C-alpha cells in the first residue's frame, strides 16, 4: 500500500485504507504500508519524510516528502512484493509507477475521489480547457499507466469504464466495514446526550467539512424539509476548513435549533 494519508488523520481515504489493510491481513495476506509518519505502531509500516505543519493544510494531515531515497529503496527491496496498491494520484502515484518498474510488479490505483468534480468545485473560475488539462496531468495520466483501477462504488465503476475504455476497472467497497458500526448504545440515550427531541426524525452525515462535499446543499435540502415538519434534527459529524461557512449558512436560515455540528468524533465511537 502506498498512501499520502493514514490514521490518526481523520479523513475517508485514511480510514478506508486502514480498513483495507486490516481486512487483507485478516484473510491471510502480508501487507506493507508506505505513507506519512504516523503514531500507529506497525512493524510493516515504512514512513516517507514528513512535514507536520503547512499553511492551508489541516493540522491532522501531515504532508509527505515524495522522495525515493536510497535508504527507502533498500527497505522496500527487502519485501517480496506481488502488487503495489496506491491510493492517491499525486504525489505518490508517480512513486508507485516508478517502484512498479523497478521491481517489475503490477500497480493498481483506487479512485477514491471524483477528481474532476473536485477541480470544478475549487477552480470553477478557470477556463474549461485548463480544468481538463489539470485533470489529465493529475489523474488520467496515472489511470492509463497503472495495471488496473479500483472504483469504490458500482456507479463510479460505470463512469470510469466510459472514461477509460482501454483500462481494467474493478469495483471494490472501501473495505472491511466491520461490526463496530452496529449500534451498541440505546438511541434514547444518544438523543438525551445531544439534546435531540424524543420523537423527531434524525438525519446524520459524516464528512470532512470542505467545499466539495456539498454539505451546504444538504443544509438547504433540510431547510425545505424542516418547513413541513415541526420536529427533526440534522447532525453534521466532522470538521474542516468549510465549517465556519456552513455554520453561517445555518445561522442565516435560523436553523441553529434544528442543525447540530458535533465536530470530529473518533471512528470507534461513530
């Protein structure tokens, strides 16, 4: 596994990558991980040089220095690899391809994010031809050079098969979702903890609060629903750079009593 993020960072790619590692190991595979420095203790984890704090980057998202140093290559050469599974396009996608050539083994890429929509959300003001060029150099060039692309939903697989007609595109869930997500606490006690009315409907979203997640659209949809229903609550779990903007939207719609922001909740407690 090669990844640019890993727990304790609290984002979807980090969590699903860890779940994949655990599930593969559970069924008997040997999995090594190459990623940012982490507090998780794992004898098969190899860390890139890592920058802990950078402007405009979330505090819990350390940034790797994507260099294949001689010391790093020596560590990787000791492992008998069958396949390299990379989870990001930049900057680790190029490293995965380089290692695939060096060790003569296949490389697969999990397409976690709808990158074209991400570019559209964050750079909607630039010309379409530039956005297409950005997508091509950042993502598509990796997709056409790996040995296979993994989609995380069946719908996304269909989309990618149309975009990449000559590529092998597979579907695999973001892996090993285990029983801890079964409810182990009585719902009424959770309602009391979060001061949720006893009988109203509860909607919950778990997400990094950034612009491309479209939480503002969800808030607008809930506001329409709330006009027709006197009780009911929207719980927004997570944190991120867009939280202040979302809280402002809730305030403008006078929905503070109906929409709650919990901040981050540890994955084990979700």
